[in-house]
């Protein structure tokens, strides 16, 4: 059985900050102060979650953040990732561009037109990406390379040798 999670022992200055935070107009600060103070009183995570009307994970996150950062955990931090990793590194991105210059039939597909989803599937199958990516990821990668992706169009042609002349295409 897992040990119950409680906040570490509070310093006197931290207790004063938490008590002042109970009067904060910011709902995030108020909730975090309520969580930490309830845990300091010895209440268990499920009890605190029921009393505050939030999830148990929210309570755990608050306790762990306070243990790690102290009163700094009362400040809302950005949820934006600190770093962004491209799904295609520079070499695989160039390999993707080269892949799209080949026929999909070379890769065992039953079509002769590339779609973004097919390009994503084949790039994963060829080992260009460590995991399956979406068609939007392929489009963004191509855009980064300066390639504008447009929907493939199927052109109707005729086996008639005089087709170009009859359609006025100017090809003799």
C-alpha cells in the first residue's frame, strides 16, 4: 500500500504566507494555500480533494510543488513546454522531402498520390520518426523546409493521340 502524502513541516514564515494567501483574490493562490494548510493539519489527499471540489491529482500536484519550491509554488507558472522538439530533425526532414519525390507505389501503397497521412505513415515505417506522427506534423515540417503542400489533383487524360489538339492545349 502506498504511503499517504503530506506536506513537509512548515516554517513559521511559510505559515504566515499561507494564511495571507487565503485572502488572495487569485483563485490559484487560494486553492494552493487551502491544499497545503489542509495537508499540514494532517488531512489525507482524498479528504482534501472532496472538501475543495478538485481532483486528487490536483491536491498531489499542490503538495509536491510546495515541497519542491516552497512558497514559490503559490505562483501560477506557465504550462507552456520549456523546449520544443521537432518531430523531424534536419536530416530526416530532408529524407522526407526526397521520399515525397518518389511514387507511393514504391513503398507498397495502392495509390500514386501522396497525402499527408500517407507521408506520415511511410516516414514512420522508414524510420524517419521515432513514433507515428500526424499529417499536420508532416505539413509543418515541409513548411519549415520551404515546401508548400497542396492537395493532389488527379488530371483526366485521354489515350486519344489528338486529345491535346482537341482540348486546345497547344501541344501538337
